[in-house]
C-alpha cells in the first residue's frame, strides 16, 4: 500500500513511498510461514463481519459521521481489501458516501471557517475516511481544508475542546488528523498557508511532551509525517518503553493492557518502520515490540472476532445499538477492533507478493 499525500503542494509534500517491509524483519516471526500468514488472515476475516455490521448499523440509525463507526472501519476494511480479503463493497461505499454527506451538510460552515460538531477531529477523521475510500480533492474537501487552516490559526497546533478518552482529547491526535488532511487534500491555492501552518506545528512538536499512550502514538505518527527524525527516535523510545510484560500497552500508566492502546501503538511502530531508515538497535527493538504486540492482539481476540475494551469516557450522546457487542462498551470496542485489524493487516505480506 502507498500511504501518500494526494493533492498536497510540491513544496510541502513528503514523498513517503511506503515500501513493503520484509516479513522477516518487520513482522512477527510466525508471519514468515504459511501457517503464520493464515493465522493472521483468519483473525482478520473473523473481525470483518461485525465491523461491517456495526458501521451499517450506525449509518442506518444516525445521519452524522462518527470516527469509530465510519472512519476507523473504512480504514480497516481498506487495509483488508488491499491484502486480498473479501469485504462488502456496497457497505464500504455506503460508509464513504455517508461521510461525504455529513461533510456536505456542513459545507457552508466549512467555507466560513466554522466547521461542524466535533470540530477538528470530525473534519480530520472524515477526510481520513475519504482518503481510505479513494476520494480525490474537490470543492468539498477544499472547503474542509479551508476550515482547518482557519481553525485555531493563532495557535501552535490544533486541539479539541471535548474529552472522551482515549480517542478524543489528545492534542497530538487532533493535530495529526488535521495535518494529514492538509497534506492529502489541500489544493494549489492553499499551498503557502499549509506550509506556514505546518512549520509552526513542527516547532510545537519538538517541544511538547506526551502524557499518555494516545499522545505517544500520535506524536510518533506526526513526527513521521512531518519528517522530524529527532522527535521520531524519541517517540519510538517512549512508545517501546511503555510496552508491558504481556506485550500490550495500557491507555494510562495505571490501566491494564488493552486492544485499543496496543493496536494503535503497534500500527504507529509499523508505519515508522515503513517510513524511515531506522537501523541497528532502534529497528531491532521496534521489530520485537511489534511482534509482541501482535501476539497480544491474537491472544485477546474474542471468539466472535472482536476485541473488547471497557469505556472510560463519559457519554455525551444518547446510547444506541449498532449491532456490535458489548453494549455501552461498543464504540471504543469497535475502534479497538478496527485498529487491531489494521495492525494484523500490516503484519501480513501484501496480497501481490
């Protein structure tokens, strides 16, 4: 897969050509064998049906876009399809169109620099979903990029006023999804402002310290995206240091390991190995951390193919069912399952090889 910056200006675009990492060096040791690859494939295949069911259930019940039931499932299904696994193509397109329709309803506000509910997180994750869905830059995405450039333009980064941990509240995560959206969807008329904004973000990133695993994960991903090797190495060290004896990560230091924190950490390390020329001890440590993290995910997958994570967020919306198990834990568990699928997909060889 190529994780590229479609539509971004030449002077701000990082040429990140994601190369396939050799299974023997970037994936768990068992993935180098047919039995190992089949184990990964089987785990992903078991997870897909409930991700599809819950994304459809969310779209059927609510007109609004959500990060946990549109963006993350679309990203996971995109990765699975790219490795030759079957997905429900009709539902996939339905989720992408559901995302577009949500942005269209707020288009006038985006053009005025006001955005929608969820503000930067909604805009950033929605454009990430469109990117995974193969959408190109157009007038709608240009309007959303305009909003991101206007939003908090007097600040050094983007932040989110809400707090629904772990996926809502991290300044690193909010800044990452905004920066990614700018680099993928900005048009030529927005080049200069994108460059100026990201130059300021780079300085902030070199100074700001992470507080929890979500911060660590998106600090690393942002350092990869903005090509800051010093921050990248420090972020890799910080993330690896936080790995537990069981191979997983916890959302907070006092919390046990769970699939959400573990999968997001594993994906961040996998993307780092793809994006950088990390060598020697750093690469060896990252490879080992990925292997142990993937082992944790495989060991904690439920019989129905999902991963269960208990919520710690205070609800701000009326509860509704989407068809995913775990009742009031289902939103964070859907996110954890989607991230776990992405991690396992990245641990497989590409279907073309």
